[in-house]
C-alpha cells in the first residue's frame, strides 16, 4: 500500500492555493524566528562557549549556592502554591456547583474569578505589603505588630495562591458541572452519605482534573516573576535569579544556562499536564450532565461553606481594593487623612506618567489585533485544515504556553541583541518598539489560540467545507464564514491580548530600553524602591484601563456579536 | 461558465479509485476504498449504499475533492479532476448536517455561491427566487436558518447546491437528521427536482429503502469494495451475495441441493422436498435459496412443511416466524384480513413462485 498519490495530490491542491501557502509559510517563519529560535539559542549559548562544546557554563552556575537554593525555593513554592490553590479552587467550585447559595455570594464569586484577569500580576504583592508589612494597615495599626516580616517564602506563597486559585476554581467548576448528577444520585440512593458520595464518586472522578489544576498552577507559580520580585525580598526564585544574573551580575551566558534549567522544569511539568492528565480528565469526564443537579440545601452544610467562601472572597477583594485606596492616603502607614489625589497628580507631573501610559497603551494596542488575528488563523488551520506542517504549527503554539516570560526575555536578548546567531542580521529590531510588540504577541498567542481552537471545534466542519465546495477559496472561507462565526471569540481574544500585553512584565522588563516607558516596569521600579503610594497610583490607573476595556468588550459582544443573533432562537 | 444557459449535466467516472487510511488504534494502513471502478451517466441518479464504514462517504468526498485518492483517477465530464481543489470542481454538495451558514438568512445562504461567481445582482435575485420557488420556500427569504424546521433547512441546503447549477450534485446522507415521515416526503421531493432539472446526482445513504425509492442505479459497498451495482429491482431480486441480499431488505436463506435444470427453472431439494427456483444458468450441487418474506405464502397445503413459532399482527401484514427443518423463516403475509391466521405451534406449509426465489452459490 502506498499513500504517495494522495500526499502528492494534497500538496498540489495546497500549491494551487497561494494565499493559504503564503499564510502557512509566514506563520512558520514567525513561529520559528520568535519562539523556537530564541529558545534554541539559549541551549546553544549555554553549551557552546568560547572553548567549544562543554558543560562549563552549567557546572559554573550549579556551583553557585544561590542558584541551587533558588531551584529548591522555586520548586518548594510551586508545590505549596499548587496544592493550596487547588484546594481553595476546589472549595469555591464545589460550593458554586453543589450548594444552594444567595445571589450576592454568587456575585462575589464572579468578581473573584474576574479580578486576576484584569489586574496587573503584582497587585496582590503591593497590597500584601501595604496591609501586612512593617507599616501595614492591619499588622501595625490593627494588631500593633511592628516588626512583621512578610517578605520571603510565606509572602510569595500567600500572594501567588490568592493570584492563581481563581484559575483552578474556573477549571474545576467546568469539570464539576460535567459530572452527571445521576451517578451521585445512584450512590445516594444505595445509602451513601453526602461525604461518602464525595469521597467515593465525585472525588475519584475529579482526581485527574485536580492533578491538572495543580500542575497548571505549579507552572504558573514557577514562571511568575513579578510577585517574587516585589515580595520575595532576599528569597530568590529561578525567575528572579535569572533577572538578577543579567541586570546585576551582567552574566548573560550564566543567565542563559539558568533559563535553560527553568525551561526544562516547566516543559517537563507541561508535558505531564498536557499529554497525560488532560487526556485522563477528558476520559473520565467527557459526558454532559443529563439534567440539573439537586443543590444541597441542608443548612448545616450550606451555612459554614458559604461563610467560609464569602470570607475568603471578601479578603481577596479587599486586597485588590486596597491598591486604589492606598493611592489616596497622603502617606501610607503614617497619615491617612485627608484623602488626596496628589499621588495621581505626581504620576503625570513628576514621573512622566503620560508617556508611560501612552507607550504601554500604543504598543499593546498594536499588538492585540495582530495577536487576535494570528491566533484565529492558527486555530483555523489547526482545527479545519489538513496539511503537512500543521503538527509543527500546533506544537510550537502550544509550546509557547509553557515558556516562562523570563526565559523568553533572555532568549530574545541572546538571540537578537547581536543579530541572528550573533551575526548582526536582524539586530536592528533589538531595543525597538517592534521587538516589544513581538514579545507581547508571542506571550498572548497561546491563550488566544487555545480559546480560538475551542471556539472553532464547536463549529460543524461541513459549514466551511460547504463554502469551499461552493467555490470559495481559503481566504474567502475564512473571512466570509469562519471569522463571522467566531466573532465573539475573536473580540474577547482581542481584549485578552490587550489586557495581557498592557499588564505584562516578565519578558518585557529584560528587553525594554530607556526610550520606552512601560507602566508595569514603572510600577515594579517604584515598588522596589518602597514608593508604594506612587506604585499604587500607577496600578490603579492601569486597572481602570484594563477593566474599562473588558467592559467595552462585553458591551460590544452583547450588542454587535453575530453569535448572539445565531444563538438567540435555539 | 456561461451564466444564462442551463448547463448540461456531467458524467462521472471513477477509474480504479482507492483510498488508504490509518487505523488510529493499531497504526496500520487499510483500504477505506479499494479499486472502485464505475461510470455514472449524465443525468442519472446513483446511490452509494452500504453499512457505516463501507467507504461510501469517502468515495463521495473524493469526488467533491475533500479527500485525495491514493490510486486511480476521477473524471468529471471527461476531464481528470484529481488535482483540483473542491472550489474549482463543478460539484455541489448537500451535507448531512445541512451546513447552512448560521450568520446568513435564507436568501444570502442560497445566493452565496452565485456571489462568489461575481454574477450581477439582478441575475442573482432572479435565480435565487426561482430556486426558492422550486423548493417551496418563497416566503422565507428573510428568515435566519435557525428559525427553520429541519425539513425547511434541508430545502435551503438543496436550493443552495442547486442554484449554482453544478455538473454533479452530491448528497451526503442528507435525510438522516429528519423524522421518518419527513424523510419519505423529502426523498420524493429530491427525486422530483432531480428529474425536473435533469441533473446528475450521487447520493450516499445507509438506508436501503431510501436508496431503492430514489435511484436509477444503486452501488452497494462493503469494506471499501463494490459488492454489487445495478438497478434497484436487479439488486433486490438478483443479489450476488448473501451480504447484498441481507442488506437490501429482509431475507431468508434456505439450504438446498440442486438436482436439475430445465432451461428456465432449477429443481432443488429442501429437506427432501422439491421446489422450483428460476435461474438463467444451469446449476447443480449445494446452494442457498434467497427468499423475501413477502414472497412466501403460508397455508394448510404447499411445498414445504413448517411449524409456526411466532405469529404477530403488524397492521399491514401478519408476521410469522416458522421453522422449516432447522431453518427459521420469516414471512410477511400481506393484507391478511379474511385469510386463516396460524397460531404458535400450528403445523402448516409454505410455498413460493419460482420467479420470486433466487439461487446463490451455484
């Protein structure tokens, strides 16, 4: 049996479609140049030094006790944060799906799940310091503790858990909703108590999903740069060590080798999560709930659970609210009245805030439509088309998901500062706005692609086939059928990309040059210096911008989304 | 293409077509379609029939261009089309799920193909109006597709494919999402329109009654290979194999021994009782008689003795299961009113006319 002819014919058909061909070639070039190449150069650089191929750089960094400690720290924090976030997420998800609660509590849950999306990554660190630090509102003024040290291990763990648990909550909520209630009813019917139902039915079904949530948070935690930077103090993680190796020790080879170590850890975790747990989750929980679940109304269960969750939710919300309020106090920790706008004013008068917001805003605004369109094109190709390089495109865009921003940043420094493979070619883009835009695009691409893929999977393949069959070429099929049908997903991808870009820091902080002022970098700088009020003022305005764009998106989708018209009648 | 004149229907020739797929579980290659060689005349209605996994849909998709054959060449109107993409082929397909564009209304759905052909607006309007009248949807132009019933959506899909006047119209199990009554109504409709326009149609289905009702010719497939080609009556009354006989309607098989042939009928013995079976070839030795349930009579006298094991009133017929020797025989006694009804345990005789039976394995 030879399948040569069909392969040759498929190739011929592809060649007959120049737009598709060009798109694929451009995509492959982009992905190779800006995702694969920077990662490859890290490996090459750390293995191939001035004296040929050797492990010298690796052995050098592994001799640094600080680096060995950073690996331990990172793994320890990742593990604990993964565990705590999963548990907290499970609690929230279980209460939402199983327990009858008041509308207001449901609202609280929604806010909690939404907050991490719209806020910059280090907001919780800021408020943590302001609430529980040495001159913290709660520690010092409510409890009278003067020397509370929240910098370090516990600070990072708490802040990261509060930042990442909503991700687990959303993931687990989706899974719990997919459990068919009749399975649990069958167990109840045979005489099991609620607790036994949970331990013998619900929990085992959910187990792979819990593992999945744990690993996702684990990866997020070890890739996180901003929080350990601000609240870590002298407690270094891999991400911050790499940053310090570049900015402090000026050791780029060493940083490259460290980045390789971090990359290997995240990729390993990611591989387990993606190819083992995700499949297992899908296998155990593929069914749709056959009908609505009887919610638990028993007061002895609902009251404590609701109170527990509400308290946690209120605490999280308070942490976020603390930031804009903090920016209104004359001097945090000493003088609370009268409330003042002087910090907000200083942002613009003294600290070139206008330029920072303009730069961040403009760069993100350019990056987001590129990201949204690119991720829709990738999703379209991956889900709907059949061609040889499809596997490559899919794999690289998924791979980007597992690459920590810091690693990518170092990769770009090594890969582009002296041009491609240090030859000077393309070195022109280094230090420009263009490379920042590219980083924004690459960093948001995986999220966009993932949501695009799931949106496209919902659309019957034959709808596009029928357009193709009617005589439309690839471009026409994409613009007249695919894009209108996933308009909502495209719009939300647009905003997500914008929000992610404008709040990004980990890769950007390594690549930004003095000609560009970015808000997140500014906030980080002020927070490092201990100028919390001004950092809060910056952060508050940033949150306003991001929240505003999310509101705008929801408005547009509600009033102009085609999917609404399509879904309405069904 | 010339926009005004109605086009000639095109013929299709599949020249030893094969398609190889990989079994996802074992990783082994297998023939999804193997050496399919056939010719479809312009203007005829041909059905690809078979159980799921027989390769009928794959064959259709190769004609449309969504799949490429691994062996052989496909000709459309005499031109080889293997290397053409679906949008360059003169075919239009009606999909199982209808595949209507949910963001367009009925009019825009139907007009889609014409707009792609850059036709003037007036002409588009005229053609769409005419075709919507043909499928009886004239007053629904502005409806969104999700405001239509299943049958109406089916008509829109049909109109959308017809309006571009394709050389060949392809149907991929178009009626399988409709309820039984509507299915019968729509297949009559499809046949009517196909005859009225004189268009070539290739139709995929797994429903044998649908295939018989609608087609000029049936191509019955099994495991990627053509099991039998022919007109509905030919396939029904002269199946070449037990698979064909069994797939096309209900069927009984009686083991027999052929003892002679008089130039028209063969004489065969079933359990020692002689019966006559019509055959145009001389036959002898062990064989099987193919008997349709409605071709058998049950009475107090007849050719073969039997015992009644099930007797069940079905409305239009009385359903019997009787034992002839060791073989269970199903009988549909049509319009039984006024005739004797046998009960379970009764002894009776069955008989059949020689031209209603068919010999296999000689």
